[in-house]
C-alpha cells in the first residue's frame, strides 16, 4: 500500500522505516531535508510539501511535535487538505491537545477526509522495535480499517473513544511519566545524599512496589549522567502544558503536574530543554549540589 508519512524526527523515522520493512511504499516529507534523505536511502520516495504527499497517498500518517505543527501541516496553505482526495484517511500519531484533534478532524470531515488521533508511548527504542503502545480516538470503523497498519509500528493498540480520546489518554500517560521521573529523582537524591550507592538502591527496590518501567529506563541514564534524548524536556513541557490546559477546562485540578511543570521550566530556562526528560534529576542535583552517579 502507498502510505504518506509526514514528520521524520526521533519517532517518525523508525516508524516509517518499519512500514517500509513490512513492504509498503512510502512517500515522505519533513521540513528538514536530511531527515527526508535518510528515508529515501531506506527506500521511500521524497515529497516536497504536505500537499504533494496528500496528492500521492490515500493513507497519511503524521508524527509532528505539537498542535500548531499538525494544524499547519493539515490545514495550511500547502497542507494535506489542499491535496487530499475525499475518502483519504489521516492518522495523526503526534501527541497534541485533544481539542486540537477535534478541530482538525472537523476540518478534515468537511473535505471528506477521515481522521483518527493515535498518539504513542514507548519512546525511540520501542519505535525502532515496532513495539509502541498506541492509544486511538475517532470513528471506530476507520480505526478498524487501519488497525493492521498501526500494529506494524506498535505492540498494542486500544481504541479509547471519540476523536481526541487518544490524546486525552496520552496526556494521562505523560502526567504519570513526568511525576514518576520526579519521584524517582527525589528518592534517589535522598539515598545518595545519605551515602548509599544509587546502583545498589536500584537493584534492591526495582522488583518491589516502587519499581516501574520509568525507573528501569531512567535510573541507568541518570547514574551514568547520560541525558541524551530520548524524549526531550521541551516536548514534556508541551505535554504538561496541554495537560494543565485540558485539566483546567474540564475541572480537574492537577497540583502535582503543576509542580513538576515548574521543575521543567527551570531546566528549560537553564538551557536543558533539548536534554532527555530523565534530566529532571538535574533539577534535584542543582538543589542539593550533589550528583546521582554510580
Ligand atoms: P522530533 O522533534 O524529533 O520530530 C518532529 C519532526 O517533525 C521533525 O523532524 C521536524 O522537522 C518535523 N516537522 C516539524 N514541523 C513540520 C512541518 N511543518 N512539516 C513537516 N515536518 C515538520 O519529535 P519526536 O520526538 O519524533 O516526537 C514527535 C511526536 O511524538 C511529539 O508529539 C512527541 O511528543 C511524541 N512522542 C515522542 C516520543 C519520544 O520519545 N521522542 C515518545 C512518544 C511520543
């Protein structure tokens, strides 16, 4: 099948490559030409705008940073809707505000384009392995139609509800991940300051109730002082911003999310925005003047 793929960053590149490996013909676009070139080397065809992708393909996947990027790629002057034929399916796999998914889907429906939101969890390693967790929202018949394609990129996919429900689920996921990294950082700073080797603490507690996928992924990075992204602090600021705005609009106060947001804001202001979100540990390291290292 001919599939359009727009947004070839940390996540989009391996996801697109997995579709090529499964035998699909890909037409790709990104504003960064090096990213397009890498996919062309892997077997894809280059397009020079989102419109061109839409003119070539009846199924289009987007994997972009945030709501404004998706709006510009879909609704913009040379966007998908200026080239898409009625009946085209759009799967937006970016993590964006649920309200933006709803607005974009409405504009798509007006042009006869069917859209679902299908953000992912799992990060770059799982994007490479094709084992992402996918959470989708929108018309269930569209979801069923593209399920097999989703499962070439993911190990699981769940239809969570109407359009935007995928991104609402993703916001819940991002709140849990951010708060978990902060909790792990705070606890490991306590044990480090008290003189216990963080590697021993990790080995001792990872199998108990405090253990988590987040701890397993992030403590090895923190103890090695490796904050290469991964998932960037600036992207997590974007997600918590969307979570706080959504929380306020539905009447769900998020006091812990607000506190971790300020930690991320401090790191951004101090020049760490492009570091991995495991860098929340750096906030604690700056507070106490001690590093959590093996
Ligand atoms: P990224 O910044 O590495 O990639 C985004 C890509 O979109 C870039 O290559 C950029 O050039 C391209 N782009 C931006 N504007 C564009 C436009 N107008 N037209 C065409 N291309 C454009 O980000 P990422 O880490 O790949 O994340 C993508 C999405 O997936 C984000 O919403 C993020 O929150 C989510 N996500 C990321 C991870 C992770 O671990 N990195 C995990 C789960 C979900």
